[in-house]
């Protein structure tokens, strides 16, 4: 390969890696993004369970709905959401506005 072609290729690669808005600066690695989504789902599940334990089924349902948006196959969140819906429809909701 001619030296000037190789030099152009190296310069282009260096520019793409260091340019503002380049791949390495704006996009997290797929594994990091997946881990972040998993951590968010775990946090939302914990918050929803705490709210449900306090008798606030309406707000707990909102948390479980968020988990299902991140992970539609999460059967635990779906089960807890159905419990919340049942509690809200039966009127077993604690008034948290006071």
C-alpha cells in the first residue's frame, strides 16, 4: 500500500475518534448501556415495591409501568402492576395528598 494512502487512513481514523461528536465520546458501549438499563429497572422495581408496601398502589403502578417499558418481558413487574391495578380499582389506595 502506498504510504500516503495509509497516512490518509490513519488521519481519518484519528479524526473520527477525537472529533467532537465522534463515536468514542457520544455513544456508550452497548454493554454499558445495557447495564445502565438493567440498573434503572432494578431501581424502579425497588421503588415500586416500597410504594406498594406503603399502600400507594397508584404510584407503585407508575414505577412498574416504567420497568415494563424498559423490559417488556419482565413478568415480575407485570404481576405487580396487575396487583396495583386491582388495588386501585377496588379503592384500596392510601391518600398521599395530605
